[in-house]
């Protein structure tokens, strides 16, 4: 006897009742939203990657200004301004590309999450609107780090091959 089956049938409302119809509609909505998850993960990856990649390109265009900003404005803890400028810019160029591809998606999301957090911490003053943007980006990155890059990613195709090569 299957206890789980007995429990679910014992709790299910009688067919045709408003509660049964509402639960049926909820189940349909849930299935529809489940089908949107791959596209939502891809859109989140594309959006947040574009934000950081464009920031990295801006830093590369005028390296003198970038180093000056890290010297005068961004007070990155534990790093010299020149090292912080190189690491921050490299992260903003390389990690978004990996994130878009979904290659090392969780790694790149976590890396950009750290870049984002350091940006907020290192600024002595940040406008409330800018802080809200950083919170939004951090939320998207946290979601991608926790749930992964999604099925439309190179990670999804690479994972079965890696699992076959390195069994438990």
C-alpha cells in the first residue's frame, strides 16, 4: 500500500467543487510558469551580464581615469587601487561572457555578486537609486547562483559529460 497516494487522495477536495477547480487552475498556472523558467534564467543572465560588461568596457576605454577612480573614489578593502582596478575590470569583462554562455554559470554569478558587493561597500557615498540597482543586480545574481544558469546553458550540456567522466 502506498501511504503517499493514500494521503493525497484523502486530502484532495471532491471533484467539481470550487476548491478543486481553483487547485486545478493553480496547477495549470504552475505548469505554465515552470515552462517559462528557462527563458527567465536566460533573460536574467543577459540583462545582468550586459550591465557589468558595459561597465568593464567603460573602465578599459580610459584606464587612467579607472585607476584614479579606484584611488580616490572606490576604497576597496585589502587591495591596492591598481590591483583592485585590474581585478574589478577583469571580473566585469570575463565573468559576464561566461554568464551569458552559461559556462560555469554559478561560478560567474557568484563572482559578479562579489564584484557587485565590493562596489557597494567600497563607495563612500552611494545614491539611493544606485543602491536599489545594485540590490536588484545582486538579487538576480543570487538567484542564478542558487538555482543555476538554467537549461539553456552550456553548463546543462556539459554536466552529464562531466558526471560520466567523474562518477561518484
